[in-house]
C-alpha cells in the first residue's frame, strides 16, 4: 500500500505532462506544415445549403474530392493511401495517381471513404474553415453564393499547405479575397448584409 502512495505523485505528473504534450504536438505539427508546406489551391464545390454551417465553422466541399481508381488496386473504406497532387493549367490542385507507398513529389496521405465503379472518394483533412461565430453566418452565405457551379461567381477556393503527406488549411477565398476580408468589406457597403 505504501508503494502506491509513493507512485501517486510521479504518476500524476506523468499524466499531466501527457495531457499537455498531445495537444501541443498536434498544434506544432500543423504549424510546421503551415510554415514549411508547399501551397496548393483547391476549387471548392457547392454544399447542401441547410447543412453548410455547423457551429463555428463553414463546411467545405472540394471540387476534386475523388479520383480514378487504378486498375488492380483494391481499396476499402477506412484504408490509408497516398495520393499525388498535380496542378492544372490554372494552378489548381487535383488528385493524381493513388498508391500504397508515398510517391515522389507532393502528396497527401488520405483515408478512403469509398471506392466504387473505378472511383475513390477520400476523407479530406481540410473540409472545415473555422472562424469567429459572429462572422460565421455571413461567411457561410458568401461561401455558398460563390461556390455555385453556374454563373460568374464560381470563384471560391481554399489555400492548403502540404508537407510530407500532411495538409493544413491556410485560407478560404471568395471573390479573390480571404473570406474574412470579403465579409468585412460586404458589411461596410450599404448593400452588404
């Protein structure tokens, strides 16, 4: 019984350090990707307008959120794969070849959501844009309006930093501006929300 009392304080200290270390390591990993990662731009796609805003973030849909399944590669939901990133003529990112090993060049390590009919959809680590709750409703409206496929306002995209398979969302853009700048500018104009 006496040995339990002697271990209580060191065990408590170990648990306290672990509780601080885990979130600190997650924050440092994200900051490392933002500081050193290569910048990729992804076009966004429309989302269900009744499900776009949940809490303090804007739900994002990525236009190229799926890729072609290579012949002979059998993938299952939940499986981790490596997806090469390629840029189109407009400098927007698209998913390239899929493999079970990290490719040369920039890539993402992604979990398979589903694989069917030679198509693969992934769970993307940048599907939410967090922001101040006071600005969130206006930001959600602006994002929804600028992510429509029809019309001249299809100009919403995200800037994502990628490093060693990890991704960190840097910014959401609408109308050529960071979303917060766009919302603030709209609020200052007489015809703004």
